[in-house]
């Protein structure tokens, strides 16, 4: 089992661009063998954080260290043990996948024999064996991403930092990628830091997640724990649906004691309250002659956690969803 | 199981030196291979070879007249003689050398950026300057090889067609000329690399570099002349007094252009008959023995040109180096 040795640590890491604070005194500790998900919307400062971890950007204040090496002062040592998969990883289009990997191996100072061995092993592992001798100019996004994974594994890093690794991948590609991450973590005790805004896709593989909004780490911990934290802070979200729906149903729910906000989402209504209103809701529905079709308390899944923290951070997350639902239901309803 | 964290200081310098050299050699070899396999290398190289061959053919037709004028250093005349309204090998090279440098360097950094490979390189354990040094060195290697190849071609054709065997001094002069040409190309390479660092798009960088090339080669002397005439008019009552100043100002302004500097230098090095680059007074010329300058005297004459060109190339590279190091690599 992975021990709890702290492998990556940031201490009040801050980055300012002029008057904008991209990362605001971030304190992060990641242990060996852990998969950590840094989740947040676009522009939250995730990429800036990863760049500072690699010493590519200088922090305005604070420090970051990996395996005891200061990321700003000793970037070469850090880069020797860190594999970084950037958002838009590129390859030399005129070279084949194999030549690209070989080049990375050489830059890392591996012996030619070792390079060929690792290329063989890694291409099989990421499932790119038949395309490896084609020029990367013709690769699809998914193939490029797989080649990117192979590329950062060439140097056999101890830590993998992936910036939005699932962007542009189909569901099958995402699943395979997440499985690979899991294997790397469990079988090889690699430490993985995934930064993403696609929570569902990374949710299953992360041991811990950090919610990162506007440069601030709003919360971090195992997903279940984050859910419990929310419950304790007195926020309940209940999904409900009953027939017949429409305006009378909304009126009824609005009348139930404790209900603070109703928001249509896809086929259900989301009812927010500070107390547990499940029973009063059910009772009211049955008393009024509605037939309940669906009732579930949300809160334990990441989406809700994420949404909640975004709201706290003052971010209007999920506007698209709301807009779509509003079209369907006619208007946004507030109690 | 898990490893212990390594000690941060032990062998750090040794490792860093190793990182620098492995990173450099990997990048240098890749860049060299890229150049040699690229279509643009073939295009520019065949352009140089073909124009040189054409100019050589022209030189052969004008050779007889040139030899009648002065029968020595026939071999060097292969470079400088023009005939049949075709410019000489040397002047063709002077026109096209900048293009070679620009073609090899205009997208050096910007292509890495647009391809997304700069990110990838930046996350490897290499120093960032290794990249730009490797690019410049690989480009310079290609340039040097091209320049020497043209020299060898002219020597070979000269042996076959004219049958003259170059003497040691001629070989030395030709060699200096070719290396100087390579340095001149390197200046343009450095300039092109600079624009590839500064400009986002390769096309912008290429266009700027090409317009500078055209200006420096074709128009700069005219502008210098105009400025000279404005400051020191040569007509009117003070015209005679201004004559020397006018000439000096125009000359010095012209020398800002690397093209002019290059032309001056190679005309001395390829023609031992040329004795001065500057106005010589009647007194200085009278009593001078008509003869050729020896190699060291020719070199002495153009030493400032050689060092200035080298300094310009290195300074230009230095500027792009600093610019690149300071740039932030954003994903």
C-alpha cells in the first residue's frame, strides 16, 4: 500500500498577473501513490498552478516543492521525476509516433536500448502499437492523447501531472485513460495530479479532490467527505418529480415549509433547503393527490459538491443547463 | 515499493552538466535532421547551386577579358567575374545568402509554439536555453556546409573547365571568403530566429525578415546617399567643401547595412588588386608600387568588417536568446 509520505507540497503558493490573482495562497499536500483531482472551472488557475509546479512560471509568493526539491530553484531535478501532460500536447507532425518518443527518450538521456524497450512496452500499454510508425500529423485527438501519455511515461516519472487530460476524448477513450491512471497509481505507486473541469470523468479515479475556484482551494478531501461537509453546512438538495407536473406542482412545492429554492433541471425539479424536507414534501404531494415518481437526496455526488462550491465562489456554473431547463419549464422559479 | 527521496545536493552539478549535454545533443541532432530532410532546405540549396552554376557559366565567358586585364589570381576570378549580363558568383551569393538564413530560421521557435511541442520540451529535464542554442547551432552547421559546398563546386568546375590549379594563397582567400559568407548568413539566421521568438505567426516573422533583407540589400545605400546629400549638399557655393563629408557620411551610413559591409569585405578578400576601401589622397597614391596586396594586408584592411559581422551575428543571437529566456511558456 502507498504510505503517507508527502511527495508534493505547496506553501501559500501565489501567482499574480498585474492586479489579477490567478492563484491565491494555495496550500496543497499530495502523498505518494495518491490520485489527486484538482477540479475547477476554466480560468480558476489550475494550469498556472501546474506550471508553477514545473518551474515554468515563477510564483509571486510562497513555494512549491516536489520530493523535497524546490520547483522554482531546482526545476531540472523536478522535471526529471515529473511527467507533465499539457492541455494541448503537441508532437512533431513530420515525425512518426516512434520517432517522437525516441526523441523524448534522448532528451531525457536514456540509453538507446532502454528507449526501444520502453517504446515497445508503452505503445502496447496505451494501445497504439499499430499506429506508432505513422506520422503524428495524421493522428486523431485520441491517438495524440495516448501518445502523450506514452511520452510522459518514457522517463518513468514518479509523479504525473495531467492538465485536462480528458478534453476531446470520447467516452471510451476517457474510460481507458482513467483505467490507466488507476493502474499506474495502484500497481506502480505513481502519484497523479489531474486538473480538470470534467468532474464526472475524473471522479471515479481520484482518491482526493480539491475544489479550485478563482485561485482559491475551496475544499479538499475524499469525495464522500466533501459531501458530508456540505450536509453539515445545512444544504440539502432534493430531486423530485411527480405527475401531473407543471404549475400546480410548483405551487405546491413552493408552499412546503423549509423550501428555499426550486430549480428545474432536465426531467426533475431540484429543491434546495436548509433542513431535510423529504418527508414534508412527500406528505404534501400525496395529500394533494399527486403521484410521486422520483425523490432522491443529492449531495453525495461530485457534481452537486462542485456546484455548491462554485456558488460559494460566486461563479455562475451550469448556466447552460439552467438555461436549457428554463426553456423547457418556461421560467426560473424561486420560492 | 516507494523510494526514499534523493538528497538534493549530492551530485547536482554533475547531473546538471550531463542534462545539458544530453539535451543539447538530442536537440541538435533532431534540428539537423529536420533541416536536411525539409523541402525548404532542398529548395534553397538548389537555388544557390543553380544560380552559382549559372553565374559560373557567365564568369567563363567573361574570363578571357578579365585575364587580359591582369593575368594573376585566375582562380579567384571565377568568383568575381561577371559576363553575359549575369552577375558573378560572389554577387549572387551576396544577394541570396540572407534568404538562406531567413528560410532556415523564420519559424524556429514559433513552429514549436504552434505545434504545442514547446510545452512538451519545457517539461523535459533540459535548460530552456539549450533549445535555442541547439537551433542556432544546427542552422549554422547547415549554412556552413552549404557555403563550403558551393565553394567546392566552383573549385571543381574551375579545375575541369579552365584547368587552373589554385595556389595556396588563393585557397586561403577562398576559404576566408566562404566562412565569412557563412557568418553573414548566420547573422540573418539569428535575425530570423529573433522574429520567430517575437512573432506569434511564422508568416509575420518571415515577412518582416524578408522586408529587412530587401531594404538592406537594395534600398539602404540609396537612403544613405539621400541623407548624405541632405546634410552635406554638394552643389552650390559650399559644394566642394562638402564633398568629402558627404562621401564619408553616406559611406558610414551604408555600412550599417550588413550587405554593404559584406560586399566591401569580399571585394577586398577576393581581389588582391583592391588596395583601399577609402578615399585615398593624391599624395598617398603617388609613388605607390603597383602590385598585389598580400593576404595579411588584405585581412588587415577588412579586419573591422570581419569582426563587426561576427559581433552583429552574435549580438542578434544574444538578443533572441534573452528574449526567449524571458518569455513565459503558457500552455
